[in-house]
C-alpha cells in the first residue's frame, strides 16, 4: 500500500461534502462525475493493498496466491479435475440419483444455478480486458488457470455442503463462513471464527463490487452503446428498481424468466463464436499460435509474458470464481448425502466458464483482428498500457466489435445477453451477499431488507461510476474473499481428502449404486 | 401374486372416472390397485439460488398438500370392498413415472382418464395419454 493511498481518506469526506453542496456549487460536475470521484478516492487504498506486488517485481502477490493454491489442490487431490471428470458428468446426468429423491434439487440444477452466477460479464468483458492488456498470450494463462481452478472449486464446494447449517424448516445456509467456523473447530484449530467474519465482510464487498457495480456498469455501457450516451445513473435506477422488485418484492416471475433465458443466451453466445471460428477456420491455427507465442514472449505487449500471465490469471479467477468461495455458498443448498458429489459436479464450472466460454471470446477477438499490429514489427501497438483496437474500444465494447465485425447484428443480441447476464449475476450475488450478511448480523426480515436496499443503492453507484475504479474495486473485493477462503481450504483439505477416499472406495465396491 | 392395476389420478372428473373404472375392474378380476398422483417435475429446469435453498422445504409442503387435499379425500370416498388399494405420490414426468411405477409393481396395466379433446394444446405439446401410449411398458387403458 502506498502512502498516498492511505492519505486519501480525507478526500472521501471532501467529496461527500461536494456531493451535498453540489446543488448550489458544483453545477459543472455531473452526478456521474461526482459519484465516480467519491468512489475512486474512497476505495483506492483497498485496491492497492490487494494488488500490491511482490517487492521489487510487478507481480501482484494475490495472483501468486491463487496460482499456488490451485496448484496445491491439483497436486494434493492428484489431478481430481481429470480423474473425477467422467464421474462428474455421470452425476450431472442423474445416473447416481435415487428416483425416490425426485423433486429435490438435482445436480444439474445446482450446476446450472451456480453457472448462471459465474457465466456473465467475466466471460464477455473480462476476457476482452485480459486480451486487451495482456495480449493473446493472456488466453493461455487463462485456460491454465481455469483447468487448475477446477481443483480449488472441488475443494470449496465439498466443504460447503459438508459444513452447512440445516434448519428445522428444511432450509439450509452454507458457504465458507460455515466451514471456516465448524471445520476449524472440528480440527481443533483456533481462528476459524475470525476468518469466517473476515470472509463474510469481504463477501459483502464482493457482492456489492463484482457481483453488482461491475455488472451495472457494463450493462450501462452496452445500452448506451446502442441508444447513445446518457447518464449512467438513469440505467442504475432502472436496474435497481428491477433488482429491488425481485429480491425485496419477491417478484419471482422476473427471476425465473431470467433463469430460463440466460442458459439459452449462453448457448447462443458459444454458437455464434463457433460460427465465426468456422468461417475463419484458416486463421484458427494462427490465432492459437499467437496465444502460445504471446504466453511466453508477450509479443511485445507491455509487461511481456508476466503481463500476459497476470491478466490471464486475474480475469480467469474473476470469471470462474474458483477459490473465491462464492460457489460454495451456491452449492451448499443442495440436498445430498455425499458432499463429494457436489464437489465433483462443481469442478465442471471453471471448465465450462473459463476453458470453453472464455476461450471462445478470446479466439473471436484475436481472429477478427480487432487488435492493431504494427506492420513493421508485427507486434501489437500499445497505447496507455492497452493494445490499440480498431474502434478504440475496450471491455464489452471490444467483444462486441469483434462479434459485430463478423455478424453485423450480433452486437444487439450481445447487448441483450450482457444485460441479462448482468442481471442474473446480480441476483446470484445478492444471495451470496445476503448469506454473508445474515451470518454476521443474524437472520431476520428487517436485517435482510437492510442488506437488499444497500445492494440496490450500489446498483446505481456502479452504473454511474467509470469502468476503471469499478473494475479495480470489484477485483479487489473478490480477491480479498479468496485470501481468507484459501487459508481455510489449506487447513481443511485433509477432511476433503478423507471424504474423497471414502467415496471413491465405496464407488469402487458398488456400495454407491448407479440407478440408470 | 395378485394382479396389479396402476391408476394415474389427478383431481378431475377424468381422474375420478379412471379410478372408478379401475375399481370395477379390480372387483371383477380380484386385482390390487395402486393409485398414483404425479407432481410434474423436471430435474433439468432452472432455479434461482433462493429456490434451491427452499426446495427441500417446498417439496415436503407439496407432498403433504397432495396427500391431504388429493389422495386422502379420494381414499375416504372409495368403497374398497376387500380390494387392496395403495397410494403413491411421485415427482417426475407423468407418463414416465406411471410407467416406472407399473414396472416396479409388476402391474398388468396402467389406467388413466382422458382429459382433453384433440385441442391445439395437446397437438403442440402432446398429452399424457399420447406419451403413455408411446412409452408404457404394459398395456394401457384410457378411460374416456
């Protein structure tokens, strides 16, 4: 953390005062600008703390943290992402589901719901950011991070189910807060409660950041890109209204419509990407070459191969949330006798999210030639730390331009997809945030409403602020969750190992029956 | 082993006709009757995180509601007259579930009531009777 950032707190007050006085004094500053200023200055210190580099390098320690964790889990569970893959598919297909349990949440439903929380802007905007800064090579590191992240996800989701709270009325609450407390107590390790509280705090921030403001922000960019520029707070208020209707008003119909449309949007997105790849089949070899070459040389992109690696890992983690702990909250609500089965099912998430969908986006951006190269050297042209693009766009805009260059009307579909993805991600994260909130403050109608109202306020802030500060804060909050969660996972992984060994031996002996 | 008849029942006149028919048939042939009420459910539908959390509680509610308001009144009304009548409430696709119950019980036939005419809805989406005719593992009687 830099001294300058520590000093920025007083400016928060200053900015708040400015907002209060804005009606009389600051006519020049629009609402958007003011919101942005307050936001950037009040979150800067947190962002720099999370993203500070190892001394003497430009390598953020948090990226190293995630990579090491994913590697440790991959090795500790002896490549469970490959060993357990076919069994995971069988579980999702329902081959091991007891027909007498029909009517309970199936593995497929748990996976689909968890996916609709993670598949979204990370896959569309995040990848564009990664490739736009880190070059094509970022894709390689993203895929690698996705593959290894499968093991992290497996570990956390197994624990989420194992240590959830079950209440008399049949509902359940689970997630890192619960396994940190109960799991640590079971192993006789102190400090579980402190970690759980820290996790819950970061989870609330993550829910408000990446699960909310980033989504609102990108949704606004999409809409204004089509209908023309207009102030972000207008989008914010409309979005906040709809989110409010769903999470406070209990308007299930909107949520269930979204839940049904989102998967089709996801399929359509992948289909469109495949069509573009097929049409440009002659360039696929070249694009893959760029990805591999860039991964190790950086292709002249600022930061070289380290830059590509950092961007790849960052965006992968942000997209599939492996190690972050959010998925553990989503999966823990599933009714199953075997926690391992949920862990195995959840390891498919990073695969679908990152290895398949993110790679599609990256390939489309690379193949459609959105990023400008210097004809003399063949290297990418870098301006202000970003690769110059044909339309001077970044984030969703870059993805949209890439798809639009091949299928002219696709940006409209993409805009709709972004808005819907943003919305479904918000709904999922409002749930994760709420679980963290009730863990801290206890269950109760009034307390729940308070969180939900705060959540809606942040929708407006997110839509009004600029992308830069929002994306920084979103990343920082979500990675802060990973810091706490992964410490817990290290201590609790022997428990998962025991569960896994027991499950696999019973599967081998035929004690766990196949029903189909 | 006694002959078993599986009846698909829902609270409608068609459902009642099917049960009446099955009871008459059971009396004549000395068969046992299993009355099945199926709650439509697909393991491949999409749920929100909150729906997932509440699912187990909802399922319990749905099962007890189906028992109290659908199965219990029916059983009370039936004059069994020495016929063995079992009831079952299941989740799933109606036709598939009736077929599965029939197979489990070694039933000799499935009896259901016909609900609608050849309307546009059943043309588009198919009917239980149609699906059962195609997929039933045992002979199937559709009571008009």
